[in-house]
C-alpha cells in the first residue's frame, strides 16, 4: 500500500516541514489540500511555490494527490462555499481548474472534489443537473491536462453515498477521467452494505482513498481504534488498488507528528494481517 497523509492534518506546519515529517515516518505519499497555509490558490507566488514543492516531493520520494476540501478557502464566512451547485459556482470552477493545473505541475495524477450541500428549495434533479454540467466542464480541462478527477461522496452533501456517485457518473457518460475518492470512514457512516463489500463495489472506479476510523451514523473522523471499523478485511478488499491511501484527520493538527506516527504503525500492522489472512478486526487493544 502507498500510505499517505492529508496535509490538512498538519495545519500548524509549513508545507515543506509537513512533507519532511511524513517522509521521515515512512509515508510514500501526501494528499496536499490547497488552502491558505499550503499552496494558497490565491497567492501571487503560487507558480513558484508549486515548483519548489514539486522539487521537494521528488527529493523526498513522495507521490502526491491534490485535495480541495478546505473549509474557508473561497469564502471567509461560509464553510465550503460556493459549491458546484451554487448560483455563483464559477469561483468553485476556477478554483478546481487551478487545482488541476497545480496537480499537473506537481505530477499528481488525481484531483479530489465533492458536490456540496443542495441549496434550500432546489429540487434534487435540478441540483444533479447543475453538478453534472459543471463536472463536464472540469472534465474538458482534465482531458487537456492529463489528470483525473476523484469525486468524493460526503455525508450531508448532495452526493453522499456510492449510489449518488453512480448516478452522477452515469450522467457524465462514465467518463474515463471521472473516478471515485473512496473515503473508508464515510462508507461505514452512511452505506447500507458491509464495509468490505462497499470497497469491492467501488474498487473499479476508485482513484484515491481516504482512510480514518468512524462510527456508523456519526460523521466524525477518528484516530484508528477510536471508532468501530475493522480494518483488516477493508485493507484486504483494497487488494489490487495502486493509488494513495491517505489518512484524513483534519482536526488533529495539534498533535500531527504523533498522530501520523501512530496512524502508519497501525495501518502497517493491519495490512500485514490482511496479507497473511490472519483474522481479526485490525483495532488496537485498549482503544475504541
């Protein structure tokens, strides 16, 4: 597995420091969230900074994906606003276009995105039509840049689960550059199927994986062992996937190096058990 860590979990670190810590811990990838502190999409020096970070990634031997889930990246007052289904969606389209160009310059094959919440009073069908239209525009740019979109179903948003992703993917004609960001915790939180069955269902379309512990019905990203997920069968179900598996613990920046160390140690143990066929939950004793 190519273990990675989402840089939104290193909000207290400068990006070069975060990447160096991750490489020293043994991670082979970083999911870089474009935001005010890390590759600020509004910075006039963005091009130079991307070049500098690209060189650092190469020296550290880290692969990368570009994530776009910053809470207040575009609006200082409204979380995740505007979205691709907002009346003023153009700023989100421009941001995602910038993210794709950053990814191309970094050599990162995947750009992550999501739908946003359906506006009050908007029929679901209209929201999906708006979303599909904007995604089609982004896919035109993705084709030119040679990157793939990794769309993430997010609890509480218009596209909240794998059924919603399937619906949107069909509306886009199963475009080859429209893939899935599979969040393991989200699947446990909202899907009806067993988690390992969800992973197997999603695997043909999965281009990026986010991973954390979670409890069913509660959208809270937890350290491994603090939730309910048994990770051995989940990691076994990911067999054959070759992209990044990125730990997403955005609210743990206060102890980022320690959390990142515990996370990779846990995942390595669980993956070893998955590979040897040893039964078990993949949860550390005394936690969760």
